[in-house]
C-alpha cells in the first residue's frame, strides 16, 4: 500500500486526476437523473450541465474495477440512534482533499492544491461549484469560517483548533481571488492536509451565505434575538453552533457539499437523505453522481440490527454486525437476496482495555501509572484463546498497534508484552508488592482488595471478551466487575476521573503511514480514555485538564509536536517509530486481537461495492474511500 503523496518540502501542484477534456468528450452520453427531470423542466433547477462545476471531478470507474451505473433507487441502512446520522457524512466522504484507495491524498472538492516548503498551502476551488442550495461555493466560505467562526472570541472561546496551530501560532489566511485561498505558517504543518481528509474532517469552509443570519456581526440584534427565542436556545452562539453542525447533519436547511443531504429534522426514527443536485463528481460519460437517489436510514435497537439485517431489512450494512453473525447472515442471504462480503477490520485492536491514568482514586492512579502493572495485565491475557473462541482462529493476537498492512509495522510492536505468560505477570505484581488476600485476590498498599470496575458502552462482543479477560486477571489476583452504560455517560465519567478502566477499539489508524498524524499515541483530546485530563489540557491549550507528568508520556507529547513541525516524510517516519516503540512497550492500552473479519451485507442488486476492503473509521471512513456515490442498483430495484 502506497504512502501518502503529500510531498511536503517541495513545490508540487496537485491537479485533478482526470482532465476536463475527458468530461467534455463523454458529455454527449450524459443523462439527467430522472428524479430531477421534473424540477429541471419546471425551472426549479437548472439542467445538469449548469449544476456541475465547470471542471467536475471525473471518476474513472474502470480504473477502480467498477462498472458505469444507472440512476435511481433508495438505499436502506440501519442505525441505532439519531446521532448515527453522522455516518452519512463519513460514508459520503466528500472532502476538500481525500484519501484514495491507495491512501494517497488527492483533490476532491478542490480543483487543486499547492504546497510550498511544507508550510504554505494554496487551495484552488472548482469554477462553478455550488452548495446544495445552488449558491456558489467561493473563497468567502473559507474567509467566514476562519475570521467569523474559528477566530471569533465568542464562537471559539479556546481559539483555533490545535490542527490550525503550529507551536501555538495560527496561519496567515489570505483570499487570493474568488476561487483561491492560502494558509501560511512560519513552520511546516504536515497535519493540515490529512485533517481535511479525515473521516471527521477539519471544516475550514462553511456556507457563509446561510450562516450569516445567525451571527451577531451580520444580523440586526433584534432580529437575531427573535431567532434565538424561536429556537429556544441560550444565545446567538448556541444558535449558530446548532445551525452550523455539518458532521452530524441535524439541520436540513444547512447547505452541504456531500452527495446526499438530510431532509429530516430530529428527533425522528427515520431519516431520508436525498441526492445533492449540485454534487461535484461525475462519471466518465459525464453523468452526475451519485447514482442512487435516496438513502433511507432507519433507527433501531442495536441489539436487533443483526437480526433485522438477516431478514433483509438493509441494503448495505456493516455497522453493528460482528463476525459471529456471519453464519446466520449467510443463511438469511439465500432467502432475502443479499450477499455477505468479508472485509478486514482496520483498527489496532478489536477490543482494547484502557486503564485511566487520570483516575481520581490515588491508590489506583499510582498503580495504573506503574508500567509493571499494565504489563502484568497484558501478559495475563490468553489472546489465542480469545481468537479461537470468538473469531474462529481467523484474527491475529497482538498488542494495540499498527497493522501488518501499515508500512510502519514491526513485529516487536505487534507482540510487545502480548505473549501469554502468567508466571511473569505474577512476578511483576509481586515486585510491586501486591500481596494475595482472601480468595487469592491481591491487596492494594492501603489494604483494599484489587478490584477493577471496567466500564463499557459497546455491545455483546465487548461483554463476551471481557468475561474471558476477567478470568485471566482473576488468575493473577485481580478481580473485575464489568459495567455497561451509555457512551456519553462513559465519556463524562472518565474525564471526571470516576472511571478506572474503559473498553474501546484500538488505534483507529491501524493502517497508518508516516504522513498521517500519530495523535492517538499522545495526549491530544479529552475523549482519550487512558489519559483524558492530559488530553484535555492539550486540547484547550492549558485552560482545562492537567499537564502530563509521566516522563514517557511527556516524551510522546514532545515527539508529536516534533511531527507537527516536521518537513520531510523521513523525519515523520522516524518520529512514528520512536512513538510506537514507547507506546507499545509502556502498554498504555491493552490490546487483544486485530485483523478481525467484518461482515458487510450487500443487496445482490447493489453494484460496485468491493468484494474486499478495509473497514475502519480512519483513514478510509468505512465505506467512504470506496465512494458510495458510485454504487448503483440494477434495473427493477
């Protein structure tokens, strides 16, 4: 798998991969989407040639092993709650720049981008590109985002996001012309382009023409007060924040650049996304994408989504499915006309245990910060037994680290403190001074029994694996009490220091390359369950949380900051390896297995869904890199 093609440090102009001539050559075969013909005929919408940018992004389907499609159809998916509508932003994967299936960065919404010295980024927009409501997409949308949102003291009280700062310094922003903007830092910022391509992207452009009505700088005070009262929110800041939320598209009035746009305001149990008539991509014949007219997202209980999927209630489903669902899904496919593809999970560990190094309890905090304790817990786990019992021996027992498909992979990271060695685990706990008490359970230095409450917000897979892990840890004198709860509650609890240990999947970026930011290996965010207060400190620029005080963690933070100002891929590769060596040796998270097979249920009439793929949030955005706008239904569906 190739590395990212950012090529920072030299002046390189990234042009659209397909020339405009190719689009024009195929334009004779272009067809208006039937769902829009009536609106075009009535004058409500302009014809397709006027809705597409002058230079659309042309997708070479044959080069991707796909076939040209036909318009029409409604694709049905199942999600567990209304917040899951964010998956449409992830799956749609319309980004200023995006990763392709080789994990190279290419222009998407942008016509091109130019990088000088790794610190000067010039972004060129596609002429004629429009928001979903038909309003032109221009440099003003970037200016508004930077000057009226990102650096507005009311809307961004903590200042610009960390990815927009290099050594605490923001960029100089310039509007070069209506279709060109430039961001200039005094030092390299290798995190900037990958942040634009993320599954949860760095939004540096917003629909200014729509959002101005909610901003005090652009709207009469009395009129704005009336809007605040009507929306029943605290003030104009809250109103603007809610109305501008793009990642979780709850506002149907918010113009978008995604392939489909939400038409259903929450709360709801059914959400309907309709095609964006101004979407910027086309196939080689000049047909505007997406092929599929609508996405119907039904909200159902997470526990019954596998059963409903097996009954044929979803056209495309991977979320909330597990490998142990495979057998009955295959049986259901025969009766309900779908197939089950097996992709590979792309996270560093299917189930990972995160001791909270910021827990309030002083006794446990000291113990969790002792690397011997973390290593002992890891050594006690029989990963091969977990693999055999839950994954039919098809997964890979390992620590929580990058996968074998990553160019950064090393066996020593993969197997760091991951062997099953109960004798060594007991020896480490004895060294710490944790003596056995009643029933073989060890005692903390203050005399309390060594009992860990593990909090989780996932489904039965986490619970099942934890049953085995509980037995392994009991064998070395550590008792476990699992506790399930809602995700929002779990995040509040571990940030408050109430959570001792939590369960998550492993590294999101299991297929990392040197040019992707190693932010998961150091404290950067309050949602990191192993060091939430340290992450919050970095996230807020020291205004909240706590400064990291463990030497090895401080070193990880220093290395990450060095990566953020690095000039070459070689520098970044060396930093990644040093961070991975520390992270895996120190066992800040305890992995189990990775490379688990992920069932992907696909209606047999749905075309262009790859037979093989990587299923992960980052960097591939689950289905996103595989371009669902190119999926299409055969006639009659």
